[in-house]
């Protein structure tokens, strides 16, 4: 069936005892700014710098809302602050400890984590949906206890405090890391398919590409056509991104309609 899909979200803000507003314990406003960016990007709404007015871009008809009810049925603002008594985390420990100890039922919520990564070069990462019928995805490849998307607190949201407290810094300061990770969460591959020109991302309307683009290049040709560097599933700077294509939208809708732990988010 058609119509707008609104995915309920919980954001787990992982900290080490800092007060709210002291890194990495990001503010409610910073969390809300991230949801706003995702809604601007997935619905192709104006509002986020980088401008979502590219005529090639699709309104995916998928949007996000912080949860209003927690797993126990109590009211919540959808923000779960947890002191896990560690200053920073490796991805192995995030997957082994942080996620399993904080996750809300992944059949009912899209889980997002803001974490201080020990690898400060890492922006974020995601778990693909389980779906044996979708090109490029392995069947049953991810466990329920780690389902969701993670970003470094320093790339989470789009409010630049400019006070040295938070590290949101160009070119990854516009919240597009989570737009990209949620694309993976809904089944999108990188537009270069993580391989050469013959490797597909299973979207006919993203031109073939043989590698990630960085920065904000103009007219870069890798496989006879200009790369779609504005696509959220490339590696370009936040302000350069403004496209999910029609085929990417269709792929995400297939996931929402077929994939375990995605169908129940609608
Ligand atoms: N490297 C990350 C990934 O592959 C995220 C890249 C995000 N890019 C950005 N401009 N924020 O999932
Ligand atoms: Zn990626
Ligand atoms: Ca393609």
C-alpha cells in the first residue's frame, strides 16, 4: 500500500557520566536536529544546508519520529541517555556491549546510537536489513541484538555550538552521516557497489561508479558517465549531498514491506 511511512526512533545517547550538554552527552536539541535532517533528506524538504532541491531526488515517503512510548508502555521523548562508564568505544565493544545492553525492541523501533568512538576517523556504521530476496544483501546476516545505526557523537545532528565543547566540524557537520547510515539500514548499498564498474548497487538510476568520491568533486567520470556525487550513498561532504533516487526509494520500500524487523516498523 502507498502512503507515508513514519518510523519510530529511539536515540541512545551513550556517555560516561557527563552532564547533558557536555561531550559526548549531546543535548535533546542536537538529537532533534538529527531527526529533522533525516526528515528533510528522506522527504526531499528544503531546510538542511546542501539544499534538497535536486530534480533527480525522490521524496522517499519515509520519515522518522522520536518514539512517544517506551518498551514498557510509558511516555518517553525517544531519547535514552545511558552512562556506560567508559570514555570511548571500539566497534567491537559497541556491537558486543553497548548495543545489546541498551537496544529497544528492534521490531518496534529503529535504534540509533550516539557514541564516542575510540576511532575518531570513523563517522558511523549501520546494519543491513535481513532479506533473502533483495539483490546484494545476504540472507539473515545480522542479529536482532545489534540492529540499528551508530554515529560518532561528533557527527550526530546539525547544531554547531561553536564553543569548543562539541566537535561537530565541517565537512561532516550537517547530519548526513546518519542519513547515509539509515540508507544502509533500509537496504541501500554504496552507489559504487563497493567494487569496480561491473559491480552494481542494484539501482539502475544511479550511474555506475568504481570507487567512493570524497570532498565535493565536479564532473568526475569513473565508468563513462558522471558520478552522482550528490547521492547520500556516496562518501562526499555533507553539504554536497541531496539525492536519494527513485530506484533507491523503491528499494527501501521493498525492504519496509518484506524484511524482518522492518515490516513491523510501519
Ligand atoms: N563512512 C561511513 C559509511 O560508509 C559514512 C559516510 C558518511 N558521509 C558523510 N558525508 N557524512 O557508512
Ligand atoms: Zn556507507
Ligand atoms: Ca547503479
